[in-house]
C-alpha cells in the first residue's frame, strides 16, 4: 500500500509510511528466504506425476531426504497454482498407416465404429456398427444409451457366435477401443486390433461408407420415441442391406450374393468379371 501511495501521490517514503502506519524498517526489509530449490523440485514432480496432489508430492520429497517443513512446501505449492487440477491428455502410441486392402475371404477383417443421434425426448443414444470388409455385410447395428467397453465386447462376442471369429478388427482410437477390457478380450480371442491413425477416418473407409448409408436410411429418416423403435428399424435395415443393397465396387451385388458365390467356390471379386459386368450395364 505504501508503494502505491509513493507512485500515485508522488510522496516521499517517509511521508507514505506515516500515512499507512508502516515503519520504515518494514519498507526497506528484503526477505532472505530462497524458495528456488522448492520450486524446482515441485515443478519437476508435477511434470512427472501431473495427476497427483500435495500429500503425494510432500511425502515423496521427504522420502528423498529434503527436510522442508509442510507449511513452506504448501505455500510454494499454492504459489505455483498446482492445486488447480489439470486434465492430462492420454498419450496414444504411434499408429502405423495400413492400406485399406480388400480381404480375400470373409471373416478376415472386420471394421467397427460408433454413431450418435437422439430420441424425440432429446436423450442421446449411440449405435455400434460392425461390418465384414470382404463383402460389406452388416454384422451388428445395435443401439444403446451408452456404450461402455464392456457392452462393446458383449456385442462383439455375440457377432462372433453367429458369424465366426475374424483374424483382425479395424477401429479408431475411441476410449472404448483403447480400453483394457476391449484389448484384453481381443488378445484372449486371438484377434489382432488394427488402429487407424488419429484424425484419419478415411483409413477406415468401409465402415465410414456404411455409416453414411445408415445415417441416410435410418437416423435421418425417422423420429424415434424410444430405443425399441431404433433397434427395430435398424434391424430391418440391416437385413434389407445384406440381402439387396447393390455395391458398385462389387459388381452391383449384395453382401449375401457375394458370400453365396464365395461359398460355392466361385470368385465373386474377380476383376475381369466385375469389369465385364460394368461394360454390359453401360452398353
């Protein structure tokens, strides 16, 4: 306060100290306390363990042989603003880009993803979509109000019981897919997880194209009162899609047609055959 009086009123130090009832010795006093070592130690520990609190830092400092008392460490801790919790972004391992190749047979590679929408009440729900990359067959279009990893694993297990186990599953880096529950299940089942690179949805192009069709034909086409309606319409869409949806990249054939030809020992993905079919349609 005395410093403000000196600057604003341009008074002498003696007069300013008299006005604020401050002794001149207090004005000239300079603390000899050096907290630089405490600051350095707390800063170091907050970088190593950003999600820990004061008690963890203090007792770890004590265990390292520093004898600073609790009040001093707490004062510096608050001075640095470390009591304000910081959200730390989970670090993802480097993802290697893999080509979006056409599998040579069913049950080799599956793709999975989530979609979101809302009921007429305003409550949000999510849809778990799962397809076979070989013939684009829709294996699962199940909806729920929430999709924790445990529920995702259950949907995946149900699909495996019906269609068999894939060698690989392609997913993004969502929290459900990088969870320990999902990774442990895939490791136990011998399913390799192929993570796409963050921010690169085109690397999971098959499921993204399916999502577009699902959005147009289901989510954007209806107003849902409850989850039962969502599931009923989604299941009807899935059956119709697998039976009749013509894929241009597969010679205008449906997923079921592709699978039927493969089961008969034919090669439904033969390029010459698809090219001839396209030429005949254009002619």
